């Protein structure tokens, strides 16, 4: 038995990412051996009885799952929705293992969404410190100018006076006939509406947005609503990147 932080135990049992587990804890939804715990620094033996909203979290003995899902537009990034809206969880009801999304995509954004039951993996991939690159393709109304692309790379101020920078940005195509431009952006972070806010701050009008890649994981060969499991070499590559950043630290 090991002593771990409560949010890590929850993530290790495949219930949610560590960040989402922290939200459950601070909301007073988590009980350990029948006692509600709200302090994030709380540590326990990793075999304690945990319930979240009266659901018992079994000690995870299942195989780890790593999935790339082509999230359609018009779908919220949750496993269930009390309002009955279409959500990511609707596509995984027949899967024996419980999986959850790594990060999120907005309701009107489509593309690559990684799903897993490996909480530690999810925490590392979602955290900017580990520098996992996310590539987006945006359809912009009108002609995008080179100075606007430069702004995305040098940094734009978005909400809360945050300076947001793209690792890379470029114009992929401009249609004079349609008066539309396609741009690509690469980021290693993604707060709420992050990409949309950056585009707006650079003076562009967004029409449509899709996440096309996370590292070199793409939606190639998938239709919206479809998914596939990671190949062994893909999992190995992701964990290799996590390990290398830990060693540098």
C-alpha cells in the first residue's frame, strides 16, 4: 500500500483526470470511508473506499485504454449531461471500460479528442509543462494578413491580461472567390475558448474550428463520432515524452 494524494488515487482508478478529480473534491462530492473530504492536499492509503456522488470507485484492475475520438461538432465534452444534450459519453456506452476525455473541445469545435482510463497519462498530456503539441485548423472570414499570423506567434492578450502565444501559425490557403482563409495553429496549452480568443484578439473572424492533431495523432481514416485505439508505438511515444520531461525537471 502507498500513501497518495486523493486526487491521484481517483485518477489512478480510472474515474477521471486528476484535474477533474480536484473539482469533485472541492465541490464536496467525494467521500473517503464515508467521510466527505474537501481539502486537495489530503493523503490516504491507495486502497481506501472512495465514493463520488454515492458511486463506489473500484480499484482499477482493467487494462489501460488510449483512444483517439473524432469529436463531432454539436457535442459537449462530458461523459453525461443532466440536460440531456448530446455528449461524448454517448459514443462510449457500449465500452466495458470507463474512459474519460483528456482536456476538452468546445461544443462547436470538432476533431481529435483523446480518451483514456489512465488518470496519470491524462494529467500529463493535458498539462502545458509537458509540451504536448495540439494543432488546429481554423476557417477565417476574409483574407488573413501576414501581420496577424505574426501576432499569433509573438503573442496576443486574451482574457485576464494573459499573453497567449502559438508555437507556430501559418496561412494554409486563401480563396479569393469565397473570401475565406484557412490557417493552422500549434499550441501546447488550451484554456477555455483559448484558440477562439487568440483568433479574435488578432482581429480575425472565426467561421469554423477543428483540432486536427495532438502530437502526431490525427483523425485520418475516421468519420465524426468514430474512434480507434492507440497503436502500441503511439502509447510508447507519448510516455517517452512524459518521461523525458520528468528527467529534465
